[in-house]
């Protein structure tokens, strides 16, 4: 079997900025939730999709905000988007999909935990993380755990991760720590760019294994002395940024593999949700019910 793990927060954002606007009975914006329903049901009805779970950021903030003030928050999210966070959680439940709403942890942590937990189950042929988010590249294992960018029809196995980011999956947190990640509020280490970080990490794999003195490096990198000095000056910050960039695999998810089997939509829940979305016609499209 293949296990499909869906980044529900990404899907909501994608729908909000890509799906047509629409209003519910009370005038609230619901277009993104409608788009989410269509996208998720489309995935569920594709051949070979049998075991599915969807993770959400119930709130944007997480434990990472407690250890770094600059980490991303919910500030600045458009109200019409933020108001649909609970609606897409209802949408996943209405379609009969296991849902993991995160509060202390993030969506990425839930998916990383599930991927790690189920990857070694002999019944699992492949785990497909349905997101193009580079953070998930650290979860990739050969062609057993892969990223699937549904929008572009691109699958990232281990060689594809190396080709795109220049490092192996287990070096992705180090790469993000050095380069930074604007989306997550990780500043990165000064002077370290994507190319120099990939070149050095391709040789040493992890920040803590990079020799402090660049004259001891086994590779030639432009501006090596400057890079080395910057890393020495920011050693503690680089370590902190790596913690921020490393996905947790110890989220207490209750469901086992068998619980992820999709058995169809829940008619009462879906009818109730679609009434709140002024989208009753969607119910007529659904052919798979519990």
C-alpha cells in the first residue's frame, strides 16, 4: 500500500490564493475551503489511494516560538484566510480522513512522525508526503519515503532531493540553518548562501562536523576564510537554527496504520459543512460513503 500524508495548512493556503472566492450564508469567505474539498476528494478518488491522513496547524505558533522569538507567527495572516482554519479541519473530517490538528507541534512535525512510524511497516510500499515544502526533504528515504508536489506532478526521492538542494536528506536541517528560511523566520548564518552551504555540507554533512579552521577543509570554497569566521562567530545561533529546522518525530499521534484506511465520506458531517459553505452541490459529486 501507499500512505499519503497531506500538509493541510499548505493546501489551505494554496486554495486561498488559487481558488475562486465564495461566500457562505452569513457572508464569510469560504472559497478556500471549497477548493480544499475539491482537491482532497480528487486525491482520495485517485487509483491506489487507500491510506490517508491530513495534518493542520490548528494555530500557527508552536514550541519553536518558545525557544526563538523571531520564529514565524500568525501575525499578518489575512482574516479571510485565518477564519477558514477550522473549516478545513471540518472538511477533512467530513471526507472521512484522519486529521491531526497541531497546537504544541506543527503540521510538519506530525507528518514527519507519521512517515518515520509507518516507513518500516512491511505492508507499506511507499509513503508519499503531499507537499513541495523543502522542510519535508529531510524525511525522504530512498524511494520509500518521497515528496509529491501534486501541483507540478513532481516526485522527490533521495536522488531528486540531492539534485534540487545539493545535499542528502539528513543534511537538510543543517542546510536550512546555514541558508535560513524566510517562511519560518530562520535568519541563517551571515555569508552562507545556498551554493556554499551545499558544497560544504556535501563533504561534511552536518554543521558540527565542519572544521572550525577552513584551512583544514578538504574542499575548495570561494570565500572559505570568511565563511569559517562567520560560522565560528555564530556557532550557538547555527545550532539553534538547526533545532528549529529539524522536524520532530515524537508527536503523540494516536492512530495506527489501519486507522488511516479511507472508507468514504461521512454524509451527515459533509452535508452540514456544505450547508455552511453554501456548497450543497458538492455533496452530489461524492460517490464514496462510509
